[in-house]
C-alpha cells in the first residue's frame, strides 16, 4: 500500500478523497438511520438504548397505518395517471420525425430544471376557489358556484402528476425508441391483429420502461411533502409528511427512521422487479 | 391516426406549460388578490427587491449553489476518472453508493444527513447545506462525465504515459480537456439542482443561513403571495437560461 502511494500519489489522493466523501456522507448516515430505527426515543438526545422494534410496531398503529395507506393510495393513483397519460405520449413522441424529437424532449425536460415548489404554487393559482379554473367553468356555465378543488385528495394527485410526469415519460420514450418497426410488421405478417400485437408484442417489450417509470414516480410520490402542504390541506398527508413531522416537530427519531427504512425497502423491491423483467426479456431475446 | 397522436402530444404539452404561463402573466398583475386581472405592473418585482431578507436569501442561495456545484464537479470528475481508469478493490461498492444516492428518496437522504450532522455536533447552516448539496449533486456529475469518457480513445492517455507524463500531468493535459464540456454541463446541472432543492434543505438548514427555496416554501404554505409569482418568474428565466447554456455546450462539443 505504502509503495503504491509513493508510486502513484495522484491515484492514491483521488481514491482517498472519493472514498472518504462517500463513506462519510453516504454510508455512515445510512447506517445511522438503520441504527436509530431500532433504538428508543429519548427527549434529550433524540435516541437512546435499549434496542427494540417499537418504532416498527408503531408503524402498524391504526392511526399511522391509515395515513400510510392513504399516502400509498395517492401515490398509486399518481403513478397510474402518469402511466395512462405517459404511455401513449411516449409512443406518439417516438414516432415524430427525429429532427423535431430533440425539441420536444427539450420541452419535456425544461420543467425538470425549473423550481418544483414554484410550479406547485402555480397550480394553486389555477385550482383555488376563486382561481382560474373555477372562474372559467363558471363563465362557461358548466357550474353555478365555485367548486372546492384545492385542499382535496384530487388536488394532491394533480400536483404530483404535474411534477412527476416527465419521469414516467422519459424511460417509456427510451423503450419505444428501441422498439423496432420490423418486429411489429412481423407480428402483423403472422396474422396478429392490432390488439394481439399490442398485448403480445408491444406490452412485453416496453415493460422494463414501464417499471422504470413506476419506480421513478411512485417513490417521490410518497416523499414530496411540500405538495400536500401547498395543495392538500391537513387531511391528505404523504409518508414524507409523516417522516418530516416525526423528525422535525415530534422529535421521534426511531419512528421517522423506521418509516424511511420502509420507504427504502419499497424502492429496493421495485428495483428488483425492474431487474427481473429486464433479465427475462434478455433471455427471451437471446 | 396521425393528427390524433399529434393533437394528443400538443394537449399534454399545453397542460404542462399552462401553469407556468399563468404564473408569468400573473407576476405582472397589479391586483393584490392575485386572482383577478388588475392591469399591468411591475410592483411585485419592486417589492421583491426592496425586501432585505429576500435579497439576502437570494444571495445565500446563489453562493450555496455556486460553491456546491463547483465542489461536486471537482469531486465528481475525480470519481468518474477513478472509476474509468483505475482498477481498485471495492469499485462495485463505490458505484453502488453513488447509485443509492441517486435512487433513494430525497427525504431518506435528508434525514440520514441530519442525523450525521447532529451526531457530530455540526451547527446547521452553510456548511451542513454545502455538504448535503454536494452529496446529492455528485452522482449526476459522475454520470455526465462517465458518458463523455466512455466514447474516448484509450490510446491517447497511454501515449501520454509512454512519453513520460506522470498520472497527474496526463490527467491535466489529456483527460481534463476532453471532459471539459461534460464538466460544464455537470456544473450547470448541479447549480440548478442546488437552487431548486426543498426537501433536503428543509432538514439540514438552520436559522443562520436562510436560502431562497425555503423562504418561498414558508411563503406559499399560507395562501397566495403575489411576490411569489414574480420570484418564480425570475427563477424560471434563470434556470431556462442555464438549461439552454448547458445544451448549447453539449451540442457544440459533439460537432
């Protein structure tokens, strides 16, 4: 080791810096969260011994379970809506002439670069009781008095879809880009109708993209706590809001840590499914 | 079929952009209530810049983004070079950690860093924000630089070594010029990510260093504030300029 440092001081310095940063700011903090989740809440030092699984047990407390299930439901609806909008969108996008596609993709990533808080706030301008949507509907005579759009479950889902839609579209677009036209023609030549081709050829081939999109949407849809804060009111909380409240307000670290571990495990599970689907596809293709 | 798919694309783009356009238009609205049109005015921009705490938060955010982007570009570039060039034990672990940072929900990263800082007794403020922002920008820089390195002729660094250049000299004179466009693009991406971050900053910032996204957050939680329209418009123009700059750099370097 000493010899290699003397031989290649630059290499050694780079490796020490990179390893140091990642161990200090990624590995250690994550270990801390795992550790905190099995410790006991302590009002003075945040956490203390003895070790136990109380925090995980607390997750199944009916009060929190209800919040979690509601959050899961909203995240699932968000993902579903993103998929329903994004799937045909990515398909249509992949069939536009190449030259225009660059511009269209650019337009899709502009929102990704703009402040998500500001965009969520912009939705509030539209959905508010005397906001644009209500006044538009009233002047068209669709409704007589302004409807309550803001501070509802629907508003949270709309907000999440609005923020996360590009994350669904981009992986879907990349699988549709790889979808070769001759495969579809072959299916047609073999006598498959439009629906059969869609069900037996297109869906299986685009499945990795669907799962990647689901992964990129479902998890943030449980964590983006500022969306319900701005659009949802106090009854439509996400897991992210619970974690934030437990850490910053209630100072219940073990519980917050346990909740975030459950979130991380959900992600790991989804990534595993994604890998599996890709591998299966690879074997069939070979 | 063709016009149907075209109009569908147009409709989705319309929905994506309507709120942004509304925000920009309303930022020039003279009305105080924020819903009705009260004539053209720049009063919200004026009130924004006459608010001392707001201007301070802007400077703080800019400085934080500037330093976080610079540090993460340096470390990210070195990481990418190490992953690309060196063989070392635990390379997979290193890759794995970068992957974890990029994929794990922001909020998980946020609480893990808060835990670390409190354990170390680090005062929450500029330093904690900087460490956190560099960490979440890092994987994006690494990916951008790695993509650039993967299409690169391996014989060039070898030739430099054969001619007697040390590892450091070779990196400085051969590799850095090659990855320069990726460094700039990665820097701009890091800058934007840092300027926009709410989730991580909520956890690791303290009262001593107020930054813009958190100030906006506390403003928009209660009702509508016309100043936010103006501020949002400014941020929008700003990040649009950054994005176009980075696209321009990347496309120019490909030619």
